């Protein structure tokens, strides 16, 4: 495993996303929630993964509870260095409501203080600065160690920090070869200001593992939902072919190449979800896969050809 540090927070380049844990959207079933999910957490920690990503919205609340049940049983020594990140949905971001939401996450995760607490997405009716003001007491009272934001632009990220009167160490955004936008603005900003970009859906929810678009459930087709233009479907096929070709050259899988491309960016980590332990192991190994400058550039050009 390889690690990255920003503003004193050291995390693995590849983390584990847990939206899949107990959530209906992914449809992985009860056995996955009861057996596979705890197994994934144990194996992730063995592999040196130190970023576990969840949210109160996943399950809803079930993902946090599964993580709390598993990691609540670990000794401090075993848990040392592992950041469990969760997210607050700012539906009614007043001091009272966010304190109640935070208490719920802490109880389910069995943590006195949350390691990293993201604002899941901007509230369209409340400015990020006001949201920052509402959550500030959680930091002051030691209930949250660090804040982050998610799905925020650079300007929204900065506004949140102005309200918080502290850094929001990370911005978690959709970032992959099928959603390369953050490479041009958020990544350079994070690199310059000692912050982290945490890439979600880094395998394009399976699209970059080589699965044909038609084989994916509608909800998992990223930007190719609805009726995508013929040109962008051809560009996707060309991208998938290049990912597969580069993977073969490295004795790797397409999903590993997709992850290696994401984490080749400065100050950037990826948090893929996994259906089983084998996928998790392959994803963790992608932290050590080095693509050449030519391969990275070829992939970036094909990603850009998809259009925004
Ligand atoms: N902040 C936000 O708004 C937000 C939004 C979305 C996600 N997230 C977070 O980001 C995490 C990851 O994103 P995501 O789950 O949407 O997408 P993803 O990580 O791109 O895709 C995960 C899916 O890809 C497939 N996969 C994983 N590893 C693979 C491998 N090695 N080989 C082949 N297929 C593989 C699996 O699906 P199949 O095997 O079923 O194909 C898996 O469930 C989530 O769990 C969540 O924690 C955050």
C-alpha cells in the first residue's frame, strides 16, 4: 500500500467505499450485509487500507452500523491510523439538527469523536458558509476531529471553511476516467493548499472494469444514463478498449488501471466499493501500479474526448 499525507492526515492511496453495505441501491443482498461487509472491513485493514468511507445516508444508517459493529470491537492499537469518514446530509443545517445527526453517526459508529466528517453535498438553499457556522460547535466540543466537504466546487469549499473558521481537509468528488473534470480545477487547488481530493466512483461504478454499458443497472451508468449521443458511446468504447489494452500490458485488470490513473494525481486518493474480497484485494494492489507518462496522457486524452 502507498500512503499520502496532507496537513498531518496520513491515509492510504486506496480506501474502501461502503455505500454498498446494506443499501438497496446496490442490491447485493442480506448475506453481503451480514457476512461480506464485515469481512471486507477486516481484510481492508490487513491490507493497510486506512480510509473507510461511509455516510448516514448509506443504508440509510446501516452502513455506519455495520462498520461500528466491526470496528467497535477493535483495540485502539488495531484501529490506530484508520480514518473512518462519514457524511452529514445538510437538510436542515441548524446547530441543533446537525448536533443530533452527529450524535447518531457517533453512536452507530461507536466513536466518541468522528475522525472525518464531510458535508455530503451543498444545500441549495443554505450557503456553505452558513453550514460551516452551524457545524463549528462540533469541532469546538471535540465531537469531530476534522471536517471535509463533498460535491463542493472550489468556491463552495472556501466558503464552508470561512464559516467553520478551520480547514476542511478533503473534498470528496466523483472523479474517474469517465468523470475527469476535477483534474483541471479541484486537484490543482488541493495540491497547492495541502488538502486532499477523495475520488468517489473511481471505477465509474463498474463501467471502467470493462463491463458493457448495457450490462449495468440504469442507476450505475454514470453520465451515460438516458439517451447518450452516439459519439459519446463510441468514445466510451475507445476508452474502455485502451484501459483493457494498458491493463494487459501490465498484467493488471482494467479496474486497476482506472484506479492507478486516478491516484496518479497529486493529493488524490480513491475509495472504490467492492462486491467481494477478491475485488478489494485487486483494488488495494492498484495503489502500487505505476502507469507510464505516455499511458497516463493517452488515457487523459480519451477521457477528455468523452466531453463533460
Ligand atoms: N460523496 C458522494 O456523493 C458519493 C457518491 C457515490 C459514492 N460515494 C462513495 O464512493 C464509494 C465508491 O463509489 P461507487 O461505489 O459509487 O463506485 P465504484 O467504486 O466506481 O464502483 C464500485 C463497483 O465496481 C465494481 N468493482 C469494484 N472493484 C472491482 C474490481 N476490482 N474489478 C471489477 N469490478 C469491480 C463492483 O460492482 P460489480 O461487481 O457489481 O460490478 C463495485 O460495487 C462508495 O462506496 C461511497 O463510499 C460517495
